[in-house]
């Protein structure tokens, strides 16, 4: 491995590590801010604040691919697609299992994607607070 290849590899690892740390920090901050606080104006389907949840991430190369995956999932569930573009989405079950779908983080300063991830992870804890998708 050349010196340049080592430098690129090291940079890649450092950026990924920073991204993961930033994501975890953002999620912990979100949970800390919302822990034991009243969510005025939000009516959600459940609240798993004091329960452990298995969260499975699905990372896509782009927002467009997140949206395409959502269309496929909606169709497979028998829902009518509302034609709103999705940049992230989550599914959950009553047995504390949640899957979050989001685009890949571009860099450690990609606040938009980090916000998307935090929003979708919040669905794992609180369920749905959006307008329902009709069957």
C-alpha cells in the first residue's frame, strides 16, 4: 500500500468514525432533551421511553433510493402511496423491533441527514405522529 493509499484509507476511517460518533451524540442529545418532557401537540401511537428497543438501520446511497424503497414497501403492505417524497422512514412492531431507513451521511457536517436519522429513530420510541397512510 502506497503512502497516498494509506492516507486516503486513514482519512476514510476517521471520517466514518466521526460520522458514527456524531450520529450517536445527536441521538443521545435528542433522547436527553426529550426524556421526561411533555410532547405538547404530538399524539403518537406509543411510548417506549423506558423499554429497550432493537433498532436495525438500512442505509441507502441517496435520498432517491430511500424514496424508491419506501414505494416498494408501501406496495408490499397494501397501502396506497400518497406520492409524497420520503427522505427517511421507519417501521416498528409491538415486540420492540424497529427498522429505520435513511440516506448515507455525506460527511461529519451533514446536519440534514443526521436530522433525518434522529427523526426516524424517534419513531422507534414514539411510533407514528404523522397523518396515517391509507390502505
